[in-house]
C-alpha cells in the first residue's frame, strides 16, 4: 500500500522488548522454531463476532522484512546489543510458516487469526507489526459489517479519512471498510492503491465561496453532469432543496440531472422526508438523497427502520475509528516450542497451548459452532478455517483479490445466527468448543504447572 | 517522519471532493486567496481543554506538496478532470501563508489551531491531510496530558504501538504522547525518527520459553545489567516476586540489580503493596515496580490517590487510541475570501467569519480567559497565540525542538484553572470571548444572510 514504510523503518516498527528478548534468545542459542497464535481474547462491547482482516498486508510485511544498514546502525547506537546479534539482524529474513483465517471470514475469541511458526528470533520480532496490522483492520472490517447490517441493502461509503488516526489508518480503514461492505471511499489514495470506487460530494465551503446556493449548484452540476451530489444544508436544508427544485427547468434544458442532494445536519429523518417531497414535486424523482453527519450503525438502523427516504449514507468518524469500541484485544502468544506445548496461567487471560486448527460446523446453512482442535486432530464434518499462506517465508499463492474477501464477509455474516449478527448482540455467545485433545492438553499442563509452582 | 508517504501519495491523500471542487474553481477562475480556519468545534467528553499538536509535521507536508507524474496519471484515469486542471496540479506547490498555535499550547473550541491563507485551489486541496494530522495528534497530546495529570509526578511511557490504528498512528502517538508528558515510548522506530527515549520490559513469552521464571529472570538480568525489567505475572505474581527475591544473593554476587519488576494483571494496588514488601524484605529496595495492563488516566489516578507503591506506568491502548474519546471534532472552514468574511449558519455548527487572532489573558499566573478577535483588532494585555509559521509556502524558521512543545504543554496545563485540568472537567467551561469587532461582524453577516434567505 502507499503508506508502506521503507524496509528499514518497517523492521524498526517493533516494541523495544522484542529486540531485547530476541538478543537474549540469540545469545543463549534459543533459536529453534516456535509457534505463536495471534487472536482476539474478548469481543468488544455489543459485538457478537469479528471479521478477520489484515492478513494479506501482513504477508507483504513478512516477505519484505529486513534490517537495512540504517536500521542496524541505529540499533548499534542504543548500546544494548552486541555485534553478533546485529549481524544476525542484518542477515535476517522471515523464513517461517504462517497459517491464517482468510480475510472476510468471521471469527471468535481465542481462534487464531494467524498462526506463526518460525525460528524464535524471527517469530518474536514480528509481534508488534502483526498485532498492529491485524488488530486495526479486523476492528474496522467488523465495524463496517455492522454498518452494512444496519443499512439493510442501502449503500454506504467510507468518509473517514479526515478523522482517522493518521494516513496509514485511513488507507487501511478504506480497505477494511470495503471488505466489510462499504460501496466505496472518499479517499483518493485508497482508490489508487486498492482499486476501489471513489465517492464524493461537495463541501460547505464550495457554497460559501459562491455565496449563493443557486450559482454553486449550477456550477457543480454542470461540471459533473450526472454525478454531482449537491450539499443543501449550508444555510437551511429545506431552502436548499427548494433551490435545487427551482433549478430543475434550467438543468433539464441543459440535459443535466444531479445525482443526489446531500443532508449533513439536523433531523435527518424529518428533513429527508420533506426534501424528498420537494424534489418529487419538482419532477426530480431521479435525484437521490444522500446523508452524512456523525452517522454510525445505530443511527442508520434507526433511520432505516423508519423507512427514511435516504438512498445512501456517508459514514466517517465512527466507521474509521470504530468509535463505540476503538480498540480490539488482540494478543500474540507463545503456544509451542521444541520442548512442547506452552501455557500461560495469569488469571485474567490464560492461553491455549499447542498448534491449533479451527473447524466450523454448519447446520441448515447457518454457522452452528466452532471447534478449536489440535492441528493434527481430525474433526469430521467441520470446515477448517486456517489455511497455509506463507511457507518458509514465501507466499503459497498470489494475493487474493479484495473482492473475494468482501464476498466472503457478506456470506459469513449472513450465515451467523440472528442474535449474533444484531447490533446489540445478546443471548448466548457463539459456541467455540475445545476438542478432546486440546482439553486434555490444557488439563495436563495446568497440573504440571501446579506441581512446579513458583518454578 | 519515517511513515511519510512519497510525495505523489501524500498529494493524493485527499477526499475526492477536494479535487472536484478545486477543478470547478479552476475552471471558473476562482483562484484568488481565501482563508480557512482549522479548529475543534467541541470538546470531547470529560475534557476541559485540548493540547494543540501536529502543526510541525503539517508544515513538512505543505512544504513538500506536489502531484508527481504517477499521481496526475491516476487522476486522469478517473475521467473527471480536464487537461488544464491536471496541468495546474502538475505545477502546483503550496504558496500560502499559515499561522498556528504552537504545539503544546492548550486551546479551546473555535480557536483556530491553524489559519491557512492561500489561493483557493491550494487551500482546498490540503484540507483532508491537515485535518487528519492535526486532529489525531491533538487528540493524543490531550490524552497524554491527562495521563500526566493522573500520574502526579510519577512517570509513564507510551506502550501503544501494537494497538494503535496503523503504523503511522503509532509514530504520531509516540510523538504526541511525549509532548503531552510521556517519559518515552516502546516503539523503536519512534526513537529513531523523533529522538525520544525508548523503554521496554519483557513479554510473557520470554518466561514461557524458559518454562522456569528463575532461569528467565537470571538470563534477562544478566543480559541487561541495571536495565532489566522483569515481568512477574506469567504464572502467579506473588510467586514471581518471591522468585526475584530468591535470586537476590546470586544477582548481588554478580553485581547486578534489575531495574524493576513489572505487574501486568490482577489487582495492581494490592499486588504492588505485597510485591514491594517481598522485595524490601529481600533487601531489593532499589528495585522499582512498574505496572501496565489496560491502564488509563482514571485507573492511574485511583492508584496514585491510594499511594500505591508503583514507580512508573506503561500506558498502551487507551493512550494511543484515546480510548474514552477516540476522535476529535476538528473542522476546516472557509472564513474569508476576496469578497469579504464568510459565515455558515447550519444550526448544529455555525462558523465564525474573518481572519482571526486568539489572545490569552492571565490573572495571578493562571489562564483567565481568551479573546477571539479579528486579526487586525488590538487586544491590550492579551498574549497572541497564533504566530506565522509558513510565509508564501516556506517555513519562517527551523522546526521547533520537540522538547519546547513538551515544556510548553506542561506549563500551559499547569496554568489552567483546577476544574478544567481535572480528569472530569466540571463547572463553567473556559471563557472564550468574542471581541467587539468579531461580534459585530457575526451580527452583520447573519442579518445579510437572513435578508437573502434561500439565495
């Protein structure tokens, strides 16, 4: 993507402890392969699922990982690392194997979105970047899927660029929102980098620069025939709508129809009804109504439930920041090394040991339950969700088109039980069962740990 | 910064409507200078102020603005723009004047953080990037200043990289957090790009890889003598502390003292007290206690109020996403063009017309009130906050050192009335008065607009 860091900078996108731990491992010769799981440890409020997203860009990062001369020189300047480790970094490439749940698939707590098996130093050094990338995109794809649910077939576009947390966030938000169901984005750079449809209207400043709405509307409608979306709330929404209506004969004479008018403030339900009537009375039945202004899935669902005559929604801040739940509890945990499966028992967030696979079981076309099993354990009738994406540091195939992830997301959300797809998920959470093999392993490791307590 | 886009990509970081409006302006010959204000229209919940941040990186963007061949070629492919406009873009540089409130200063709604005067096409095209950059950094600097208030003299570091919204966000968060009062960051790239102190501990996976805490602690303490922070909650926090205590003779024989132990889960108040006792009993009085784990200003304030024996805090997700208020209502509004001052009357968010200056008045060393005045209006006794930073597209001086912004922030927050510095701001909001000249102008423009309603 266009916001890609140069390779040395990307390699330095690590928390310091990744490097200090890696240096210690290197010095002690702890270099054998290990396995880490990257997963969500709990669902954000009101969510019944997450939409896995961000794996493809993560593979770009892993394939391109290298510490260039500048990066190594900077690390040397910290006086924390010996030359042997710095030489290891200069030669380091990511040589591991990665399995992933495909982008757009729905997932649940403790299901590995990514399973990384690599020499310990490599597996450790990629933690920060993987968490950052997968966590944010999964957060936004999930939010977008919720907005799509609220829209119930109407369209929405990503207008979040100005309020997102930096430019990289805006690019990633446009991508994740599109996978989650957005029809397009206002962000031009995202259009270029991702090939997704661009969408735009006009700003209040455009009307203000003309001083008169009629002149501004005429100028814009003529500049973009058939595509112009006219913003009508700069001074007074209904007066703005009447101005558009008054221009109808003139526009018709020119053979021009604006695509839509846009509401951006006030009571969108009442205003949309009144504006629809004004437009229809002027014969502008083909001019749509587009709405924006602090929208989120809750406000859209309310409007749609009341059958508001709005054709499309622009969703900005709340979509691109996942405003009601702006972070996701993604973690990256050691689950196995050459001495065997590993467990962490800290009371808040225990881990599940061993290399695992996730199987989904469906009944009557609906997702019924998942089974978390050990990687080599059969689960007859279940569909395995984790697939290999990187083998010895190289992709197993070309990057998947974004449209495939988008289609997968729509189908996966559709297949969810209604109470989990709801904007206020309620009732029992989705069943994620542990296989017999996994349950036995957890019990055995807990017993061993108790026996050696404090060891 | 290291996350800088290439110039063409940076130029394409615009909402589509900036380009469609600019093309229309260009075609109509509306090319004279205009002035836009960038400001916060309302404070996020619980906030009594914001900390202005992000102006310096914005100047880098403005100075470097150019549409390269690839950018122009992409825009041509959209079939929205004529060749004359594309040629204008190919030649475009930012040639305007910019005034800014210095980074680290506190500010209030409707006070321009940035005032941009430039030819209309240029001023329009920079909107998205300016809002994105200033908005996010102001959000995070404000959050960090609140965390600093909660810490009441203890130190905190930015641990947010893994949960921030992309890599650019993490770099910017490290910068804004440091300006707001953080002692350092865990993000290595931010250390290199910004020259701020790096901080790090160890992860649970390190302990898990050894399987035994004593071996892991010894290895890490020896690898980083005097600097190691030992994470003691992988299995059981108090057992972990006793393990450190048990190693004391061995470490002392080696001449090694760990810098601190780290708590990352459980009841931090009770655990810190018990751990402090265990360490002190073993003679490890110089070993500090560092705490992390879903911390924010509210939890820290509660711990500090109870005199918890914690020496430093690692603050991650909540700091880097401003978790309790993850967006800021920043807007960029036309306030003047060659025909005179401009106003927008939409009921939710009216604008204030004209080129303005902000004056701060202090009483007994405390900020007492601000006056929003027209740019050429005197305000005796007030300190002007907006200063010129870019003249005809060039910086008026070298970039300010980050430390100056950090010092300014500490002083400005200290000078606030107590009820506004509080984590739950209450009572009257900070007085931002309108000068006579501004009040008269608003009245006149409202009257004119009413007279020509619907025009």
